[in-house]
């Protein structure tokens, strides 16, 4: 029996002021508000990676880059 492929996040989009729409590799999408995401991860940990800066392109798409 083959192992199931892990589901990955493919894209994220802003939705309103405090929302986020996530597209997953299994073809599903999920809509979240900030409060829901914080409840999923109640303990935050220090990250050794550089923060990501998100900028909006002229066509409205978001571009993420490391600062």
C-alpha cells in the first residue's frame, strides 16, 4: 500500500480585512479569519527564518519575498 501524499498549501489570498483563503494540494479550499488561525496554534515559537514581506502587484496579486 502506497503512503498518502501529504497535503500542502498551494496559495493564500487576503479576504476582507481579517480573512484568508487557502488553496490546498488536494483540490480543496478553506476560508479562515485571524481568530481561527490563532486558536489552531495557541503556542507560538521563535522562528529562525527571515520574515516574509507581502506586497500587492498592480494586477492585485500578492507577492511574497524574504526581508
